[in-house]
């Protein structure tokens, strides 16, 4: 059998096995094979394809013009392998064509508009009323799909969406309040608009690609079920309220590329217990981590600009104490004492941070009779003082006592200011310990309650 006869015989079988619109594509894929110049190659393909026809074994027989001869086993094995590969290639080509048909069909589901330059297409919405799962095709009407317009899927029932690599931007509020639970952000995406995913209550996980350099204001505001965020390595800023109210978020790693974290960026992420701040961060806005649950903070670099109450209201348990971070997260505040002992020596350091303040609620905890306060802290604030059962108070050096407004019975630290001495009776329960401490030059010492008030002994 000549080469042309073998090719024609194979073309005849292709015509019987596959639809007409696929004949040329499949035949061309075989012609591209390095063995396409060998009549035996084509005969082997013809035999393999013929098996798919009714009475396949009979169809394998070569045309009558072919000479019948015994094949060498090695040659036969090679031909069978080539036939198997040919069938796989044909199946792959068919699958590719079917996928293309599916995308062409999907293109009919979307509402689109031309880009300003007319070179591409932007998705503005979709036509199917109860559409839940979908895939945006990379091309519509022969043009690449490059964007998703503002509010394209706002408040819609879409739950899962596959986005092609051709998409470069997602507009403002594009998916806000939608039912979106799963979405891929392609590697070529360069911009995500404000509130793009705000209040997507079912979104659980999101990965920001390295192509993104900014998280805009309120991008993921109120995504209550969001548990995991992976931030790309080129992000330089995180906008105001970007992740505010993501109540299921447990940890966040801020990449070294980030320079600024906006006001309230992670406010009210009430299960956020761990935050690693990248070494490139220079500014953290007001209330950035307000009302979270932070028990672990790592600063990889030095942050000189930290806004008001950036880390306020992060009370968590640490042994017998309820503690929180100072506003700038550079020290620890002991808010309360929950232990059962009658004597406590407050630590000077917790979680690797210095203790800067011990609130009244801790100092005057129920049942305490003896307390020791370390050097250089603020004693008081954050509650009401009722230390009427305290019998021994040991103060370190340079303790600052906050006594303002504590005129009630048992305010043993009151009258830090000399002009208030006249308000106190030395024989009463509220002899001014603070004044005695001040008169000693704020040097360490122990106060012991006696029958006539407090006795002071310097260390």
C-alpha cells in the first residue's frame, strides 16, 4: 500500500468514527506525527480507529490492494503503541473541542460591554436568573474578556465562579452581598475595587495573587465566615476597614512588602488571635486591630507610626491574669486577676513584652490580701479601686499610681497629689499610701496595714 493509499484509507475511517466538523482537525494532528511519512503508521492508525466501528475486527482488514504478510512481533507492538497514542490524541482533541463548545455556550449567559478602547470585553452581569456555578470564558465575540464591571454580581445568587487569566480588574462592589462561596483570583489580576467582596457572607477562603499591589478600602468588609487569607508578596498597602468584621479569621500574616495598614483594617475580627507584622510596615492606622482576640503579635521590623487604640480591646487570658496589649502593642496591660490565691506578685513581663500597667480590677481582686507591683509600671486605671482587704502592698521603684477620682472607702492609693492630703484622716482606712510612697522618692518599699493606718518600710 502506498503512502497516499494508506492516508486515504485512514481518512475514510475517521469520516466514519467522528463528526464532520472534527475530520480535518483530527487528520491534521496525525499528519504532525514524526512517523507520518510511513504507510505502516497510517495503516496502524486506521486499524486502531476501525475498532470503534460496528464489526470492528472486520474493519481492521487492509484494503484489498494491500499485500498480506506476517508482521514481526516487535513491529506489531510498536504499531499497537502508536495506535493507542493516536486514540489518546484523538480523545484529547475531542475533549478540547467540547470544552471550547462549552465556553462558547457559556458566553451567551453574560451581559457585556466593550472596553473603552474597544479591544476587549468587560462583564457587566449575567442573564440566567438562578445561576449558581459559572465560568467566565476568556473570549467573547472574538475579543478577550479583561474585566468585571462595578456591581456586576452585586446581591446576586452566584455561589462559585471560575475566572480566566485574561481578567485584569474587578470593579467596585462587583460581588458585594452576593452568595459567593468560592472564587479564584487569576495571576494576571492587577486591581480589585473598593467593597468588591464586602458582605459576601459565605466566602471562606481567599488568596490574593502576587500581581495585586493594594487592598482597597472595605474590600472584604464584613465577610463573616472568612477563615483564611493569603496575601500576595507585592502588596504595599491595606486600606481602611479592608477586613473589618471578618469574625471567623484566626490569624493573619502581613507580608514584608506592606508599608501601611489603614484605620480599622482588622477591627472587630473577634477570633483573630495571631498577627505577624511584616518588617516593611511603617504605619498602622487607628483602631487597626481594635476589639480582636490577639494573644500573639510579632513585629518583624520597627513601626514608628501607630494610631490611637490600634491594639485596644484585645483582652485574653494569660495564666491567672486577663491581659491586653497597650494601644501601640509595645507593652502588656494586666486588666484583672482571676487566680484563687490571696497573695500575688504581678509579673514585669508577659509574652515577651514588658508590663506597663496594672488596672484597679487586678489590684483589688476579691480575696487578695497581699500584692507586689514591679518597677516602672502604672498602678490603677481601667476600673474601680476597692482594696479594703489588702494588708500588705509592696511597690517597686518608680511606680506611677493613678489615684484620681478615688474618694470612696478603701481607696488606699488615693491622694498622690500633695494638695489632697487634707482630704484624708491618717487613722482611717484610706490613709494615703500614694503620698507616703511619693515622700519616699518613689523608691521601692512595703506598706503594711496597722491598727492606725499604714506603716511604710523602704527596701
